[in-house]
């Protein structure tokens, strides 16, 4: 999952260490770092970010980018990049040559999915991440660990209309439910080596980890994190974010990153507390371009062997493309992601999904929304005459939360989200003519 994934603070906590911001930050598109620039703020470019907006974040001891000479705010899940201007909060400490960061959240949710196939449930989501980094001569070594207590909600996860993918018992696919994430979602190491002032090579190894495929995982996008619901097109864009065995090698040059991965195609099974076998039977490649501090774009391709446990004979070729725009402003932040994914199942159907999500935070208040469209062929089972039929479905959700600072290191989000659906007439006898869903949540986060 997530190298230095951003925990966006709605009300920045008091800094744990003080540093002096650089007098004149250089441009994001040319983020050179001399090999000797390690630790503290040395070699860290804030790339045109609003310095007042990022005062809480700037007050911390800072890390380098894990893959090369750029601001660590560009790092997101796996080896994925986001805009440099993203907020990147965490609890930072320095232990000799090691720079560390911790962040995470725990969310209590009441979930009510309406319609004929809906259900209600109270549950807790959680995600905790840690990073440790140190220089080794001119090089940089970074370790990441991420875990979740989601297995406590049960193998069947939580109700979520139109969601498909994975299984709760190893026998039956989950339909209209979101599976829980694994206890360990990332244990990885990244080693980067400078070739020139703006050019670096890197090697990323994870068990589990995330290959170079898709946009930044929804759990680490600002707008995605704001919404407690998993996107229904998750398995078109970023379902490989927990992969048991991945090796990624790549090169960064200024605003460009080119990388390739060898990884295990099979998604996690129903045993969420443990580890799955590493098979290294799939591959992917991704090109990312950050033309400015506020923009990040990627295209990627993956050849995934037998991703679903219940249909092991089906392989998948996946294509994704995405653009993320982030706009920091005084006492606020606005992030938007547009993404497309295509799963070409062999044998099977070629299916597309589209996503638009956005979140605007001003002071203690955040408004977020998501519009998504997916072609689903897994909504019915067995002898049902609709089994295997492709349905074009859409979901629209909007939500809000208010943040209350609790301590120097903790904050509380209180909010909710509601969803409506656009369904073909053939689905209405099963789902109802106009299903409505909502979630109410309280989220404690430390950053």
C-alpha cells in the first residue's frame, strides 16, 4: 500500500520540530537534489506550494522523496506519484540518521445501503502507516509498513451496493459488499540512487506491496480518503494495491517517472490476517508526468495472471489513465481526480470504468463528492438468467465532515455521505426503482 501516504489534516496540528523553510522554492518540474542533500529539509523543494497553507507540515523534520530528488509530498501509495502541492501530514521524528513518520486513522461507521439488495451494518475501518528513511552515502533507503484492523469487521466486509470482487469464504463471490483489507497491507523497502542532478534510479520490493499499475490508491487520495465508501470501480483502477510479492524498478528524471513491476497477480484470499504465496506471475509498466506542482498524470498497463481466486482460469489485461489536480489555498485545499480503467478478461468480457472525485477543504470543513460509472458482469450468480450479463451502472455520492482538533497529535472528523444510483431497467426488479444509501461516520486521526 502506501509509501508516505498523505494524512490530510483539516486543522494542522502543532509542529513537533521546527525547521526554517527555504527562501525560494524551485519549480516542481525541475526538482534537482544534490547527492549530499539528505535529512532535515536539505534538498527538499516545496515546488511552489503556498508556504502559509503548509506551515504545519513545514514545521516538521522532513524526508526526501523515496524515489529521487524531489519533495516527499509527491510520494503516495506504492511508487505512485501525486501533485507536489498535496498536504502531507504525519508525526515526524528524527533518530540519528533515521527520519521517521507515523500517521493513520480509525473510523466508526453506520452504513445503510437502501433498496431491495441493501443492508445495514455498524463497523470500524482503520489504516495505520509508518515510514523510516536514512541516507546511505549518496543513496536513500526507505522502509514502509501499513496495517489495518479491518479483519475485525468480518470476512464479509460491509454492505456497498454494486460493489463486486474477492470472496468472504473462498466459495462465493462478494456482491453488493466491500471486502475488508488485510491486516498487513504493505511491508516494503525502497532504495534510490542518483545518476545526475535530476535523474535517479530506484528499486522497490514489497511483501505485500503495490505494483506500478493504476493511479494513486483511493485510500491515499485526498478526495478518496475523505469518503469512507470504496469506489465501485476499485477493481478497474487500483485493486492491486495489496499484492503479495512485488518488485518494481524505475527511473525518475525531473517531472517524469518510468517504471516496471514483476508481481503476484492473485488478489488476497479470505484469510485476512496472514500472508498469501508470492508467485511473481504478472507484470506492469507505468509512465507518470508531473508538469507542475499542482498536477500529476499517469498511464499504465498490466498483464495480470489469475487475479480472482474463484475464477482462476481468467487472466486480465488492464489499462488505466488518470489525472489528479490539487490546488492549495489559504486555510484550504482542493483536489480532483479523473480516472479511466479497462479490464480485458481472457476469457471473458472487456469492461470499462470511469471515476470523477473531488474534495474541497476550507478551515475545519470539507465537502467531497464522487461520480463513477462501471460495466459490471458479476452482479448475479448461478442459474440466474442475468448471470454474466453486462450492466452499465452509475453511482453519485456527496458528503461532508467537520474536523475538531483534540490534542497536538489527534483530530476528530464528524460527517456523513449519501449516494444515489442510475440503473438500467433490468436491474430495478432486483435493486428497487430508486435505491438510496448513506453512511454516518466519526473518524479519529493522528497526524
